[in-house]
């Protein structure tokens, strides 16, 4: 969310590529962009190139070459127009940051995950950007092709609304992989996926993100989308374009060249209008989180006022969002605060989501805490910093059934009680009996040794207040300490007292002896 109070219009204008026959600064296709080096050995050749509508990114007079930024159709046009193409390179992140996902790479990963987990992941589009790129959303649920919104609450996470905040896309992709890859083995993840419809928008500003990296090796520090403005500048700040308290409080700018330009009207941008309509079309969404960088903060509304108790803030909702912020911050070391404690903002997503829809919402400002590295942390931190937010994301999704439960005011407030019975000594496999009691009913039961799940069981639907489960587990010889755990639909966790069991080797049939590493029949 941090930003610089200067415009890059002058800096970047020399690099804008004019397409043949149009004044548009960028291709309208969603294709990959390419850096193309052409042979243009003299001034007359380069002048002819410019007269055809091609404005070079750079010119090397000594080598007699020019470099352009083009789409795939334009590359074909250049080749068929007789220009000598010396080198073609897809535009991407700088090599040191290659692990970050471009728009094209993001799409490929989403579809790969949907193919790998067709029962858990569904990929769809919900609109188009200014430059007509598709906007993607991922649904994660146990019956993902079925609309279960009448009995499964929704949680939504959306990322990269500011172009240069690339780590947010990586966090969103991490969340998709986390819920899919750990389903069926991690009890907490499995119960959440069974009991929620999770929606993730990994890149809500694809035009801006592609522009920010379009010259390999150089970031443009681009924040906004790529709307051509009347004054010749580009872009609207998509987190100042929402319709609640728009331009109310000196928290945005009416100057198009500003980094925080709010646009000509609320929801003037197709990107914000598409997210708004998605909320309207999915009324089962009960909690929302927007991912930004940087500062390591968890923010709650409002941004338009420093008051914690304005007339449009329900005191209970305020307490819920504040308490949840502190709970999430305890999982990752972030700092919780009301959004306006940073600075006043108006027309933001969180102010609209809560102020218009009444949905509790948060903004997570991800790594780093300081600048440098600021908006551009090296790719080497992606794995560590996205995994760092596991607890925050799971806690957030767990709130969706009834956020007020954390105050003890509504919803399911009582965790299950669990009893586990095992024979004190046994051979493997072992029969375990688990009895679970819950005021509403447990939805998932598991047996664990330490953090290692030995069995994951699903309860009946609708779950019974008291239920006895049996499971067969395998353990190597030795002494083991085992727990049974249970979750309910509110993600409350109950755990049995520890049970110690001694596992002995299976007796051999008469006449056999064990000669490690294999067994032979004992022949007289």
C-alpha cells in the first residue's frame, strides 16, 4: 500500500510503443509481450520504422539496431513487412526474479492445478481488464463443481490490485496450492475445504503487472492500471476507485498523473467493477481479505476516517475485525492496526466491502517491513514469506461461518470433546475407537502422532452431536503417543488426552524365524 508521491509519466513516456494506425500505448491482446531487436543500420531506416508507427524502446547507433516491445501478432507483422529480426525474447521479470509469475505463467499454473485437482479446484473468469485481459478467479471446495453456497459460507482473497506488489500474486498462488495439496492429509485444511467455498483472485490488475515488468531487468514501479487518461498520462489507482466514500476525505487525488488518482467516477474501471459484481453475485461470501505489499501489517476498516466509531461502523463489527487482526498478527508477527492509522484513504476496497455490504474484511500488507527491498523483494524469499502466512490465511478462512464467534456472541462457540481408546499393547494394524461429542456435531475426525496424521475420517452429514468412529492405523514396533482430534464446522478443534500404546512385532508362524533383512522358512 505504500506509494511514492511522484509520477513516472515523464520517465516512461520514451519507452511507450505506438502501434501501427493507433495511438494506444500498449497492445490490447492478452498475449505475451516480446522484446524484439531489429537491424536498422542508419538514420533513414530508423526514420522509416518510426513513420510506420513503431517507436523504439532503445536504439544502439553503433551496432545499428533498435529494440521494440511488441505482441505476438505484431511480431508476425514485423517479420512479414520485411524487417530483419535479429533477436526475440519474451518479456519477463529480471532473471534474478524469474520465480515470480507473469500473467501468462499464472494462467498456466492455474490450469495445471485445476487438472491435477479437478475435484477441488475450478478456474473461471469474472471480467476483463482495460486492455482486455481476462480476470481469473479460483474456487476451492470439496465439491467444487457444485454450488453449495446455501450451506457453505464463502471466503474471498484477492491480490495484486496494485501492479508492483508482485509478492501478493505469489501469496495467492501459495494459498491455492496449500488447500489443494494438503487436502485429505492435513486435518485442519481438509475440514476448511469441506466446510467452505474459498474464492481466490490472484491478479486483479494484470495490465499494470505486465507493464511493470515489460522491460526485462528494469521495474517501472507501476501502481495503477493502464487506463489512458485525457491528459496523456496512464492509469487509475484501483484501490481508490471503489464507490464507498469515494473522494470524500482527501484520501485520493483527482489528478490523472497522480499515483493515487481515483478515476473519473466510482467503479469507472472494469477491474474494480468486475470485483464489485462478483461480490453482488456471490452473497454467501462472509469475509474478505485483500493482499498488498509492503509493511507487514494487518489492517481493518475504515480508511476514510481515524475514528474507530463513526456512525457507519457497528461497534460489534469493529470489535470483531480488531480482535481478528490481532489474532492473525499473532501467527506471523505482523502489526495490526486500523487502516487510517497509516494515512487517510478514500474509495478503497475494504471501505466499500464493509461500508456497502457489511462484510468483515482485512488488508494484509505482506513482507517486507521496510524499504529496501520494498516492493521488489528477491524471488529467494517467496517460499519462506508465503509459508509464513499459513496461520493467517487458515484463521481468516475459518471465520467465514460466523465472524462474531470470536467475541462469543453468535455462531458455534463450543469445541468438540474427544476420547480415544486403544489397546495398551497391540500388533499393527491397530483398531482405534474415537468418541466425539459436540453441541452441533463434529465434521472431521483424525488420529495423529505429534503433527503426523495417521488417519483422517469424515463425519456424517448432518453431523450427530455424539458419534463413535473406528479407524485402523499402522505403526512400527515401539512405544507411541497418539491423540485423536476433531473439528466442527466452525473450525473449533478438540483433542483427546494422549494415549500411549506399545506396538509389538507380529508373531511369526510356527517354524519361521526372522533373519533380517528378510525372512526365511526355518528348515530342519
